[in-house]
C-alpha cells in the first residue's frame, strides 16, 4: 500500500513490532526482553532523528505547506473516517521528545520486577498510542490513539505501582476518562458541523479550511474540547489525579506520563480546541487563561510544603504544565512557541526527575525527604544529576527551562491587552516560588549530614542508570544552549493557527 | 592585540569549567589547581591586552573624534522571540566593560592562586572537593565576564542568573554544614526575587523598544533611541500606569534587580550570611565582582536613568541610606568576615549613590564644565574598592586559616606573629579610609565632590559615612593585630601563610597603593569623552580630616585593651544590641517567610487542594458508588420481585393506554 511509503506510519509499526517481539519472548528470558525493548527504543530514536532531518530538508527546499509527509487511507467510508498522517514542526519535536523519553524509560526500568515482559508490553502499547496521536491529523484516529495511550496506564500503575496504587490508578483513569467523555462529545459536535455542504469530514486541516462551525456551536464545543484535553494537561481544578497518580506509578511510567502523556493535553488544546474553534477561543480564552494562571502559582505554592519527592514533582508539573496552557492561550506565535519549548523542557526534566527519584527510592525505600539527607556524599552521580534537574526546573540559563519560560513570558507580555500583561507578571512570580521549593528539597535531600546510618552502605548509579540520566541531561542542555534550532522548527507551525485566530477576531469586530 | 581576543577571554574560563568539572574530578587535586591558575593567568594576560588595546589603541573604531565608542566584537543570534525581538549573545567593549575585564581577571587570578594555599590543611593536603572548587571558580569567572561584555539587556539578565548560581554553589561549598546550606539558599532566593523584578523591568522596557540591544547592528538599539523623539522609547516615557510612566516602572524594577545583587537595603540580608563560603570566594564574589553587578547594571543604562529623575531619586535615597545603615552595623560586629561584608555593602552603596547624584531634574549636573562626574567616580571607586576589599578579605582569610576562627576575640595581638599580613591589612584599611595617597582617597574624593555638587545635605551625609568607614576599619585592624597579647589556642602559633597566599596579598597591596593614580577621568566616562577634573581642596582636606578623626577614635578605643568600648556599649545598650543584631532585619524576613508565606499561604493552599478540590472529586466517586449500591438492589436475582415489578409496569402501561383511549 502507498501509505507504507510514508515514514510516519513506522512510528506506529515499530512499537507494534516491538510488542510482537516481546510477546514471543519467554517470561524468564530477561536478557531477551531487554534486548527487544532496547532495540525498539533505539529504532524509534533513530527514526525520530531521521524525521527531523526530513523536515528540515523539506523546509529548506522551500516546502511551506502546513503539514508535510501527508498521506491517507480510507478506513470507514460511510463516516468518512480516514487514517490521515501528516506532521508539522510541533509534531516533529514532540515525536523526538517521545522517542527520547521512551529510550530513557527503558533503561530506567531495567530491573523491573515482577513480570518484566508484561510491563514492557503495556509500556510499548502506551508508546504506540502516543506516537499515533502525534502523527495523526484525523480527529477519529487521534482520539483512538489517545485512548490507546490512556488505558495501559491503569494496569501499569495498578500492577507495578507502589503505595496506595489501586486508588491512584482508579482515580487517574476515571478522571482522564471523564476528560475523554467531554472530548468525544466535542469531536462528534465538530464532525457534524465540519462543512457547510454536508460533506462531513474528520480531517483537521479540512475542517480548519472549511471554517464552517457556527459561532454559537463553537461556544459549546471549545470548552468541551479544551477541558477534555485540559484534564490531561493538569489544568486547575482538574489536576488532582496528577499527584496521586505520579506518586504511585513506577519510575518509567511516571517518566512517560509526565514526559509525554501530559503533552498530549497541551498539543490537543491548540491543534483541536483553538485551531478549529478560533472564534470561541477569542471569546472564552480569558476564563481558561485565569484558570491556568492559577495553576501556575497554585502548583508552585503547593509544592513548597510537600515532603514526598514525587508529590513535589507532581505539583511542580501542575505549575509547569499550567504554563504551557497559559502560553497557548496568549494566541501569538512567540508565546505558543514558548509553550512547545516548555513541553519539551518539562518533558525531559520531569522525566529526569522521576528517573532519579525512582533510583533513589529503589535504594532507600523511602521518598520522604525528612528521612533522608546527605545523599550527595553517598551517591554523588545521582546527586549531581538531581541538582542539574533542579537547576533546569528553576530556570538556569544554559538548560532548557530558562529558554522555555523566557519565551513564554516575553511572548505573553507582547499581548496588546493590559489584562493579559498583568496576568503575565503574576505568572512570572512562579520563578521565585520554584526556586524556593527546588532549593528546599535539594538542601534537605542531598546536602547536610547523612540522616540514616544505613544509607551509608548504598551504592551510586549503575551503568544503565547513568546512561538513562545522561541522555536526558544532554538533551536538556542541548535545548538550553541552542534554542534557535528548535525555535526555527517550531515557530512557523503556528502561523496557520494564529492566522485563524486573527480572522476570527476580525470577523467578530474585536480588532 | 585585536579586540576579538575577548572571545578567548570568555571562552577559556568556560572550557576550564567543563574540563575541571567533567574530567578534573578524576585527576590529582594539586594538578587541577595548578591547571586552574594557569588557565586564569592566560585569561588575565589576554584581558589586559584587550583592555589596553581598547583604551590606548585607535585601530578598531574605538576612538572617534576623541570620544571612546562602544565596539561590538561579535553578536550572533541566540534565541529569536520574533523577527524583531532577538536575544543575542555577543561581546561589546566600552570603557566600563574594558575596565571590568581588568578588575575581574585581576581579582580572579589572585583568588585562584591564593586558594592553592587556602584550600589545604596545615599539612599541605588539599581539601575534599578541591577540583569542584576550581571548576566553580572558573564557572563564576566565565559568568561574570559574560555579564560585563553583554551587548544587550537580556544577556545581562542571563548572566545575572549564572553568577547567582555560581555564587549559590560556592557559598554552599561546605555542603555538610547546615549554616552553609541555609546561607546559600537564602542568597539564591533573595537575589532571585530581585531578578524577578529585573525580568519584569525588561519585559516592560522591551515592550516599548522592541529590542534588547544597547547599540543595534541593523536596527536602532536602546541607546540609539535616546535622541529620537519619535522613537518608541519616547512612548514609554508618556504611557502612564498608576501615575508613573512605563519607563519609570521599568527602570525602577531593573534597579531593584541590581539592588538584589548589590545588596542594597532591604535586599542586603543575604550578603552577611554568604560569608559561610570559603574566604577566597567571599573576596572574589562577595566583595569585588558579583556584588557590583547591580552598580554595573545601573551604569550600563545610565543614559536612560538620567531621563527619569524619579528612578534616580529612588537610587539616591536607597544608596545613601544603605551606606549609613551598613556602616553603623559594621561598627559593632565581632565576626571579622561579617564586619567586612557590611563594609562592602556600605561601599557599594557609595557607588550607587555616586551614580545617582550625577543628575538633577532629568539633567546631568555640570562640574567644571564637564558632565557626569558621579558616574566616573562610581566606576573609579568600583575599581579601587575591588582591589583593596579583595586584599582585606584575603588577609582575613590568612588570619582565619591561622587561628581557625572568625571571631576577633580569638585573634588580638597578631601583629607579632603575622607581620606581612598585618602590613597588607593596614594598607587595605588606609585605602578604604581614604588617606592619601592610597587608592581609596582618590575615588572617594570624587564621589564626595559629586555629592556636594548635588546638594550640601548629600555631601555631609556621605562625609559622615566616610568617617564611620575609617572608624570601623581601624577598629577591626586594632582588634585583630593589637589590643592585647595573643593567646595561643591551637597547638601551633599563628604565622604568615605559604607564598601562594602571601604573594597575592603583596600584589594586591601594591595595587591598592598605586591604583589611585590611574587616570580614570580620561578613560571611564559616561559618554566616552575625557572628563577634566581637578582636586577640590576643600572637600579633600575635610574628608582626610574626618578620616583621621575616625582613625584616632578607633586608636583611642581599641589599640590597647581598655574598658572604654564596653562602657560606651553599656551607655547605649539598646542601640548597641540592635546594631549587633543588624536591626532585626533577619528576624523580620524569618517572620515573613516562615510565618506568613509558609504557614499562611503554602500550607493552606496545600490543605485546600487535598480537602476541597480533591475532596470534591472523591465525593463524586463516592456518590456514584452509593448510587450504584442503591440501584443494585433492583438486580437482586429473585424471580418473585422481577414478576412483581413486571406486573406493576404492565398494569401501569395498561392503565395509561386505557386512559389515553378513553379520554
């Protein structure tokens, strides 16, 4: 078939083949399982790198179309559902991010016990969903892949988790499913208004082209889809699944979840909610902007008093992901580019954090910072990694967090409306609060005297742990040192979306 | 030497950091130290070459009609926010940047060399983390150099953050000591708070100017907009928000950013605590270089500040108050590093005030036909202060290394044991007190002239602070080296330290003697044109007289052991205690951070999150659960009840149908 000539489809096929390979492994053969898992992840990283190359080449050759590498196959003709593929700059970098995190995640779950084979099976099913979501431009397939990514979460947390895992798994799944319900309603609504002449379609580009959704319908569909994705993006007040879910999830799942899955939320918000309903976005944006503004400060303040390492990072994620949605709602290219940079940055550094926390927890069997101290003397490699992750999180120049946050702040402050600018200044306060909670945990966990004498016998990182963390640190540093490379890939992708928003504003007489 | 060599000046410390940080940890400690010193030596030589070329050469466009112009060596894009608004990472040389290169490299080289001896115990074994120490020193040097050669405001902000982190890492070098951890955290968070204001200031300013660059390449930079009434900068001056122009807001916020780094009241509280770091670090970062970053920032934007008199007035008042406040505290401190830290705060406040007294009513004040004397004096004082304050700190380090204590009651009478250190310290004290011909006299004199020109009140106030400076410095000197015979507390008697530590003292002492003769008025002025200054004999004589009074008082009270200081402290016990406790500013901050922010905001929010928001979703789940339990009873599996419900349903339907048919 013609679609197999498109490199994008292999982002789904490779994880599926890995799944197959894992299924053929015996339960006991941990070596074989690891080999298959690593092979799959390596191929994905290579593919993602090649995709970036293809994208740059296409753009360099003067291809200015909105999406490149497009192809589609009819899947279900009566509803006009297709498997439609295509990527723009944002999808490309998100795919690259996902590949990196899957790679690091495999090494972080090297000693997964019990049932390693089943763990990796679900892990790769989740990855299939994630990659599928980013390569699709058809609402139906996007939604399908979205669900594929969510469901394995329940088992991954319920079976391999720790602490109050049943409660957390249930809570996380139910809340995200609640979001999906809103989303499905929204998608159905969009479908039935997707064109003026009755040739209904699920293809995002065509819907945006038709621009046929009536304004009064947009006012319903925008909140439905935005909240649907916002739940996954940990938007206040729908964020409470995140602390419990992260706390109970095993390391690699936390990494994948915070690193990639939460990005599906932000991605969906602008690709579907804002792009397809620009009029309502202009009208109702301020409500969600206020909510995300609250997320930013609220998450940061909440993180200040937590004592469980994972809770600290979960609340910090609420704050950082709030910033993603906040920037998206500023409706200009700079802020939205910042949002994508923040997705990349948050994905990598949170994955790094969760990997390190997992490694520390695997040794000390506690995540309570009050029971730990002086870890820097015992495990210097992990300690230095934690400090670097912390500095990235509080926005040290040269690491990714700074670049992302500054692009967001500068972009948001470009907004012509005073309300938006004041809100931006309020959001900038988070950089101080972030410093407070990061330094608090670094001071308590790593510095000072060793609290528990038994900890003195613990060992520093093993080779696979070093590889996993070093990959992520390197990625964080590359984004932080050479941001323009990424900005150039990302920023043009927002021109159609910003264009649609401006048209809507002009139509409504706001400009 | 071509000015493009500045790139190497910046790059070598960065490479040193990466090398020492990644590879050096596995290497021999001494080797890494020597490597660090060599790297720094090369950097220093290059920096001197570049600075001399800039000041005295003419080949690269630095001199146009007898006026020194800023030269942009290179300026590549780093991060594009939009087509216009681009953050560049470049190198720009102008008089103050070139001067700062010299200051930073000199002090940094001295500190690198000195640390070879200081970071070892008495048997000459290097301390734990020796390599890490040198890596961080290199990182700091890189960040500070990057800051001073910045071509745009955003680059300054970036390096502001970088020096903040280097300072955090070095203050917390002894990371097992709770005091060091606390101090490093405090320093970072206080300066971060100030940086937040700086950031907001940049956002506001760039919203109007649409550029961060000082001097643009293709588009106009901020400085280029000054003379253009049509420029967007003029719009920033007229747009008002809450009664003040956007420009005034932006510049005040940027000043707050600088005030955080430069430890102006009330953001000074981190600096005394930062003395928990190794003493050479205090000399480099917390006396000579990083703490003047705020002064440098205001000097960088000086032409803008002149336009907004409101912002200048704030700087003036804050500076003058801080100078007095810190000097008052320095008079009673018993820990020598803390006393020196307050002295640093006071001296930096001198520089700030000096910048601010240059203008009145939005115009520069004319003195002897020249403009901006205060600016020149401030930069000159920055230069001389860096030298003698680094000297004083390094002497203090030598003393601390010898007696293993920071408290001056463990010292006393050290002159006999450590003669070289004693003389070096005396030179530093004479310089800071403003006794001719030592360096401090020349620069402080210019500041006082500028202050008297602004107004008699400002001049008298600053003269008084200068007198206090002489008093507290000589109080420290006499208490350390005289007062009474030294009691030996450790197993070996204190003595002068090895040559690695003594040589920097001798070099810096020499510079402190001669630095006053640098023709700063010809080299470092706000517009690049030479400024003609002459010694104002009234001011000079009176300030020397005041300094002598201060020294005399200190001599009377502290040269020989006597009860006078104790009697004076008792006569105003309340004031003395308040000053000793630094006027309770730390307690106030403690209250605000712990009681108000932590207990009053963070905890309630976290509780609210768990109880209300999470509680709501849990309640939803509970309600669903209860409802399904209720409905479950319908599916009981008993045939009787099914038939019963079936019959009721059938009868109801039949009834409704009947009713419909009949009616």
